[in-house]
DNA sequence: GCGGGGTTTTAAAGCGCTTCAACCAGGAGT
DNA sequence: ACTCCTGGTTGAAGCGCTTTAAAACCCCGC
C-alpha cells in the first residue's frame, strides 16, 4: 500500500490530492465541525488511500491545548500496570491522551516528572509517589496534579496549592477482612503490619478499629524491616507466631506478598490453611489470583480509581468542577478464595 | 523560583536575557560545537536562572532526526519491564530517547505500533511480539525493526525486508539446566513443556539434545492447555508424575511460573524439594527470586539484550554497521538457588 | 438583481525549536 | 596593504500541523 518513494505523507499531500485546503483536511481529520459531508467523505477517502498518519509532534506543537495527561509509573508494579491500563481507556474516552514515564533505578520521580512536563502534559497523575508533601504541593502549583493511592499527610498549609487525591478507603479494607473472618466465627485474628507510610497506617487503623468495635483483642505483628511489605515480613511473622505455640485462628496481612510469605512459612511447618489458620491478604495481586495460591484478599477498584483520576483532571482542565471534591475515596471489596474458612472446632 | 506570571519560558526568552541569538542558545543547550566558552557559560546560567525547559514537541518537530526509539511493551510483564529499564539506559548512552507504548487488553500490537510511528520513532524494538512473520517483515520495510526474544520462523523470503533479531540462546538454557542436574548426579530428568511458539520450541529442543548427548532418556510432559506457561501447567505435570508412582529425580520447567506450580503441587503432596526432586525454572522471574521460593533457574542477560538491541538500532540508523549480524544470540546463565541438590541415594 | 443570513472554505499567522548559509571580526600569510 | 582563513555568531527559513479571521459561496426574499 504505502511504503513507496521516500517521504512520509503529509497533511498537504492529502489536501492536494483532494483539491481542498490543508485547513479543511485538518478540520475533517479531527472531526471538527465545518466541512460539508461531501468534503468530509472525499478527504477521508484520500487520507485512507494515501496512508496518511498525522504527525503527533507537529500537531502537538500547533495545538493550543495538548490534551495530554502524564502518568508516572513504576513499570514493575502490577498494580501500576493495571491502573495505567484503565487510565488509558478513561483518558481516551474523555478525549485525552496518556503519556507514560517510567521510574526506574536510574531514573527517579523528579526526573520522570520533568520528562512529562517537557512533553507538554497538561496534568499529572502520580501513583503512590514517594515525594514529600512539600514537593507535591510545589508541583501542584505548576500543574494540575492527581495523587492516586496516597493521602497528603500531614496536609499542606491551607494556602498552599493542593493536589487532588483519589484513593481507596484502606481503613475499610482491613475492616472488611475482619468482618469476613468474624462472620466465619473467628475471634483470634492477628494482623501483620506494613512499613511506614500512610497506606500501612490506614490499613492498621482499620484493623484496630474493627477489632475493638467487635470487642475483640487486636494483635499486631510488626511489619518493619527491609523491605517492608514483602514475603520476608510474612515469614518472620509466621515464625514469631509459631514460636509462641498458640496460633491465632486467622491472620490479616498488610498485603498479598506478606500473606504469601505467611502461607509459605505455615505450609512448611505443616500448618493447614485454611483448616488451622485462615489468611487474608490485600491488593488482589496477580500473585493472589494464581491458581495454587487462591488467596482471599481485599481488592481495589482500579478501574474506578483510574476513572476518578481522569475526572479530577478533566474537572480542573475543562473547568466543569462538577461534584468532585478535593479527595475522593473509593471502597475496596473483598474477594473470597480458598485461604479462609470457619475456625476448626477447638479440640 | 519560577512559577511566576503565566507563560512558560521559551528559548527566545533565554536568548533575550543573555543578549545573544536564539540560534546560539539552541547550540549551547544541546552541547553542539560552535559557541565560545564564555557564551556557553552565560547561556547556561541564564537558562538555569529562568528555569528554562526545552519543549520536546517543538524540538522534535524542528529536528531533522528525532533520535527516538519506540518500544512496545506489555506493562504487566516483569521481563519487559526489566528490558525497558536497560533499554532506557542504553539508548540514552547512545544519544537516543525511548518512547514507550503499552499493549493492553484494549490496545493491540498494531495500535501501539501506530502510536509509536506517529511519534516519529526512527526505529522500533518489539519484545517477543505475537504478530506473524509476514506482518513483521512488512513493518521492517517501513522502519528499522529489532525483534527481542523472537526468532523469525519460518524466515521471510530472502528478498523481503528482515528485522534484526536479538535473542537468548534458549536451546542452551535448558541444556545448562540439564548439565547442572547431570553434574549433581541426576539421570532421570523430566521436562515440562511450554506452549507453542519458537521460544518453547527452542527450550524443548535444547533439553532433548542435551539429554540425548548424555545418553539419558528424555521425558517431555505436555505444556499445552490454557494458558500455556503458567502455574496450572506445572500443577498438572506434577499430578501426572505423582499418579505414576515413580517420580523422576529432577524436573526442568519451561519457565518459572510452571516451576512454581510444580513446586506447589509437590509440596502439597509431601514431596520434598530438593530432597526428593530437584526443580529448575527458566527466566529468573522475580517470582523465582522470592526468598521463600529460591528457585534454581536460567536467567537471560537483559542488560545485554537491551544493549545489543540499541546497537542494532544505531547500526541501522547511523550506518556504522560494525560487526552486527542480522541475528544476535546471547548466552543465558544458570542461577543456582535452593531447589536443586544431588539426588537422594536411592533407598 | 441585490442585500442579508447562513454555511463552507481558505489564507495566513503562528506553535517553539533547529539548521544552515551567510556574515563578521581579527589574525596569518604574502 | 590586501586577501584568505577561521572560529563565533546570527538571520531566516522551515518542521507539519492548528486556528482564526476573513473570504467565498449559496439560497432567500424583497
């Protein structure tokens, strides 16, 4: 079809082929109002025939608005990947495009954000960024900013610019887990903590509150250590519990990786799950879904998060601030799989 | 510092501030030869002071060459992520920039490739793409193309354009595994197959050849089923072996996920690994590295793959075709962890 | 047959940067 | 004294598209 002599087909080529001005072609190709049905058809046909593909750089440069949303993503995180996918779709639906910038070992958040800004992004979405509140606030002064899964704690001074926040109610997540277990008949429910950070804090608080509300005795196993939120923490927690002789009948873990460590250590010590101990994770990681793991876990509504994030961006950018508060909190949901069951009748 | 009144700082602003022409500023900022040391210093100072950030779209448009390499990436694959990271660095070192395009459920390879092309990428790198050879060949006619971890099989007609190929010698990888096990004293070594595709084929061939070369009896367990290359396959294979009563003393798996399924099913059935059976995976997945898995596995040299890919691109683009053949094959390496040991003295 | 209202079309001015030919000083060479 | 360099510098022409104001057109009714 194409691939013929040398140069790439330009807008002008299409215009010439049809016998109209480049302006008309531009209008038609972007579906802008103006051109008549007939012109429209002829232009489309010619563009198709010549294999015309608009040049994004040129279009971007000429356009008054870029309609670009920058997303900072840690390419190794399945959760980030999932959010990215949904953001892609949500953005597209609103007429925006997504630009990805990966953060890697050799490329910190700041660096990645710069790239995004240089690419003319009109707004930025950051997923659980590490940057301190002050830095985020400063950035929010430059460009509309949405924080995904990251509370602002401590909140910036009220006169300082404030990023929008879209997150999951992590405190409800662990409460959900406790509910589920309590509903099954468990009363001795332990919790394995995450590292520092607002997310870990929220999940722990949710657990504590839910336990207290039910008149149950909370028991938090420490989650610090390097690195937090990994299998090792789960293994250590399991070992600590086993050393005591008396196991709780259920354990809620800060996240799925911790839960997997827990499961593994328990299995090695001949402790049946869910027969002897029930385990609940958090994140609904691909890990948890793996057939042979079948971890009961708390999931986040990634599609919802992505959708709200885009809405927040659009609200700022297109100014139709409709009902969107500065912080949006979505409810997590529980996915019951095979690691939870009623406690074994004691004996 | 910046963030002051309205508009973004442009090249012209810097030029005006220093009192030189925009042309000079452009030269200085790109480190191009020409400007004197003094001009250079003054421009740099002013740019810094004004917080100037070049506009990529404009720069891209004006530049004769884009120096952009497009990478197609499945954002959920840790292997892709790893390669991307190394490519980023390798490209940068050669003065190129990487543009990422993710392939998702709602966004196939073709779509992602188009985005890349529209972004003015001068060359494309695809990691193990699904597209048929004909399509790849066609694409290679449009733009320099490097295939990572994907052989061209069957090879396109000799007169057709041919993508460069950079891959791991998968046939040596499984041979390495067999070597290792044989060296430990194993003779009954089974293999769990992957799905269709050249990679699975190579790995199987490597196993078969290595076994035959050592006068050992090969035993291939089927790897087809949906989806191939996942834990389920490993579980099924383990069940099949257990059903027979007589277990081999070692098993090589098509990849780590299969190996993990295998490990899990064995553990559930009280089979000690590596006491009773040794297991070797392939890919050196994060999964394999997890503390509690400790899977002995064959790893690919992702940094090397990325480096070669960039070299291939540069060779095509900058025309210094130095020593680079159309297909480059890197050797895999074995990482011994805790799932392999000498076979238990029979009895 | 002409002014008026609406619909289509287009000329032209950029978007912010790069590039390249031309230009300019101030030595060196003859 | 005059030409020839040569390293520095710059004016101006784009890159391929969007956008806007204005032109062109068409159909009416008077």
